[in-house]
C-alpha cells in the first residue's frame, strides 16, 4: 500500500469511526446518564475504572456525556487531531466503561474504543502511519478470535453440537421477555429447527477462529467480512442483540479498500476529496 493510499484510507477510517462514536454517544445519552438513578450498591467498577471507590458525581457525569460526542465530532472533521483524538478516545472509553460498571457488561462498543485509541495514538506520530491501519485490522480480528477461544474454554467441544447455542438463545430471549425488553420473534422458530443448531454453532466458531484469514489479502478480507456481517445479522434476528458498529460495516473498514469512498464523496458532493477536506491525523 502506497503512502498516499494509506493516508486516504486512514482519513476515511477516522471519519467513519469518530463519526460513529459521536452519533452513538449522543443517541445513547439517556442510557449513559441512567446510573444517576441507580442505587450506589450496584456500582462495581471494571477495567480502567477498577480503582474507583464510589460513583461519579452527577455534574461530572453530565459533563462527560456532553463532552464525548463533541470531542468525537471534532476529531471526525480533523480539527486539532493531536488534542481531539486523545480527548475523544479517552472520553468514549471512560463513559462506556462507567456504564459497564453497574452490574451488566456491554461489549458491543469495545471495538469502537480500541479503534479510537489507535487513531488517537496515530495523531501524534508524524512518520508513515500505515501501521495504524494494520493495528486497527488486528483489533477487529482479535475480538473475534477472543470470542471463539472463550467459547472453547467454557464449553469445550460440546459447543459443536449446538446444544449450548440453543440454551444461550433460549435463555437470552426468556430473560428479555421477563424483564420487558425486546426479544426476537424468530427465536422460537429457530430453536425448533434442531438440524440447524449444530451447523450454526460450527459456523460461529469457523468465523470467529478463522478471523485471522482476513489479514492475508483483500479477497480473504472481503470474504471473511461478508460472513461476519451475515453472522451479526443472524445474532440480531434470533437474539435481538444489536451490534450497530459491525452491522454498518465500520468494524471491517480497516480490512477493506475504503479509501475509494473519498473519491465517491467528492463526486457525490462535487467537492474536494475527503482526505483534503478532512486532513488525516
């Protein structure tokens, strides 16, 4: 990949990832502010916040929830990237970690946080930043491999017959119905198709453990990304678990030639290429 292509791809990646983080944190603001009404006994800090002994003050949480989409938006348009990049990555990591510290771990935005951190680091390195794209790609692939390994460690080869998968789908949907959350109307039908459960379980492991194949080249990346996208559509349909970052394809962007989007944008808007309008960090 030439330096020019890598710069264009990196610019598009920054716009995609930071814009997603800005929109997500704005849309999810009510849920991010919800801990203000939780009982303090529910507070169980995790990850980078494991050292906390008590919840954030309400005023600080309000400021953080307001600052996160703003900093991400500024980073997306390429303004003051050496400041806005670390600010966006830190704020997003902080607010998602804090929300995870109240008894339920959400892992749908972990990859967003990782990608923002890599982009923020790249903003401070002036030399050729092709490595940034490679690291982002490894982060994407790594999340799937970790998920696959976890399944093997917890269930062993028993995962392959589909029984564990069927219990996960049934339990998750039953829990949602009891709590009044949205459940999948298709889960019951899928669980009755016992002949599908084994192949579905095997396909899940193939996609997750086979993720490193996406690093072998463009065709491998496109093939694997397509299968992973179908995998997330299936999760949404049968478990009502939404991974918007993945369903929108942004999680797979570091693996694909997204640098062409800047030219498409230029033609569609009759403007300068995206990498000139929004300079790479």
